[in-house]
């Protein structure tokens, strides 16, 4: 093939060991760390190394998702450059970005920072008039791996025309690229919330494990946590009434805008008070009630609002409010009882022969002032200066009451205090 030809090799996306936190894939076959100098072709020929010598052979596949090429490897001779090719109309491929010339053409990694989109392919530019060659691997027996060439080469207008497949599809050029994948969103739930913000939103998708930011339109989320590579929980910020695109960004770029990422901020509804001129807001909203640890030792501190990370003792209760409210945390414990006349009562000598049961006992509570947005309450077992929970298992529920007297009760969380 001509020295100025553009070659493109396609291969399966093979998962690499985790790099940083973001999902990284390798497009292309494994390039041997030591490649014999001069092994390659400028025209159809036979030779090279055998397919069996590759550590991890690949099969043809396009880039599986959008992202950023951070490194690439090639085997050959000459000033080779990585090229990203994008499918165009009528079987054309559009020449997109190119890297700097390879600092290594013998299989070591070359640094890059090239965007690539799902469906793109990678190739190599061979400078016109140079003696550059590309190393290849012989595929025996024939499988689905191919070597693609273009005739003529990539033209001045950036278009590669008339893809030509060699008569014997038995070669694969030694080229691969590592792609840090950009987040891809599939849904947000719920898809709407109050303009006051503070509610938890579950974001589902792929390649979310490297997320560095979450934005609602142009406004950053109040906070977010990466639950897994397929889920993020974000706390919505305050915003004016509008519909925005929720986007997640990471080392591989930002998620692409789609109908699946829409989030609507709605103004809180109001209720007319009979016989009075004032409008009164609906009851407050509590979202994301959680605890940093469900099994912990007691400490000496009284409960207090804090943004500090968790400590070896105690736990941190976190929740979000759509408006300022007085927050009361109530603690209960399941204790043994005896069933008498359809009720579970405290055990005693008189009912010792009655059926056993479990009854819920209120053991204490405390109150803190909550503000709109994310709140965190450090708790080490002390309810007051004289009342401390004993080792055992408990349930805690949260009641928020706003300035209008409207209140809401959260779900219960369980935890155990150990000795």
C-alpha cells in the first residue's frame, strides 16, 4: 500500500485495570512490548509476527462510547501519528483530530489528549514521501479481524473515500488506544423537584464511577455521591422554575445532552387558609435521610450540626430540606413483652405465661435547627447532658416542622451501638 495511505485498525473494547476512578477501555489489539525493527508493510505482503504471539488479540469493533484518548501504542517505523476517523455520508470517513508524532513506535505508550465519539475508529497517518511503515500481525486462521486501507489516502479536505478491503483479510495493524470514557446518562429520578432545592435525585447511566462534578443546567449540585459505575445520588440546588439538562462530568468529558437527562424545577404549591387572607406553603420536604455508619461505639459529644467527616465513634445523620425547619430525631427500641388482651405489654410475674411479643419503646429524642439544603448531624449516643443511649439496637426517625407549623416524618433508620 502507498506510504501516504491512512490505515485504521478496529478492535474490541477490552477493560483495563482501573485508572484513577474513571472507566477506561482499550481499543485495538495488544501491542507487543518488543517489536522487531523493519517488520511491517508498505504494500500487500506476508510476514510479521503471528497472531498467537499477541497477549490479548482483539476483534473489530468501533469505539464503544465517547471519551478522551489518553495514550496510544503503535509498532512500525517513521514519524507516525494517531488519527481519529468519523463515519460520514456515502461510506466516507471524515478525518478528525490527530496526535503529535509518536515518541515511541515500538509498542510503548505515547501520551495523547484526543476526543473520540461512539462509532469513531482509530488509524495512523503515514506522511507522504516518507519511509514510514506500520507493523502488522498475521491472522491464521482467518477470523473477524481486518486491516482497512483507503485509496486515495486522506485528502486535503479531510475525507477518506472508497474504503478498500484487501483480498485476504488476514492482517491486523499493531495499533491501540486507551480511552477514558465519558459519563452517559439514561435517566434521572425523580425528574422534577422544588425550586428551593434540597431533594435527592438518583442518576442512572454508565461510566459514572469517575464523576468529578454534577450540574443542573449551569448550577452545581449541592452535593453528590458516586454509588457505583451506574448510579449517582445528587442533591438538587435551589433554582428558578425551569427545565434544565442534568450533566455529569469526569476525566473523559461530560455526558451528552439528551431527553433522558431533563430535570424540572417547579415552584412549591400553596394552600389557601379558610377565613384568612394569607397563603400558606405546603409541609416541608425531607430527602436523603441516611447515616454514615449503622454500627458504632458511643462517644462523649452532644449531637450537633457539623460538616466534618465521620469519626471512629458515633455516626452522622444526613438529610436535605427544601426550607429551614426545626428537626426532631426520635429514637425507639424493640423490647420483649407479653401479649395480654390483644396488646403487647411489659413482662411481669402476672403475665409470665402469656405469649411472647415485641413492643416498641420510646427511649428519647433531641432537636436541632435545620437549614435549606444538605444538613449533617453528628451523633455519638448522647441525647442530653444526663441521658445516653445504652449499647443495643435502635430505630431513629426524623420529624421536620417549618415556621408555619407544617410537619413531615421521614422513614426510619436502624443502627446498633456496640460496647
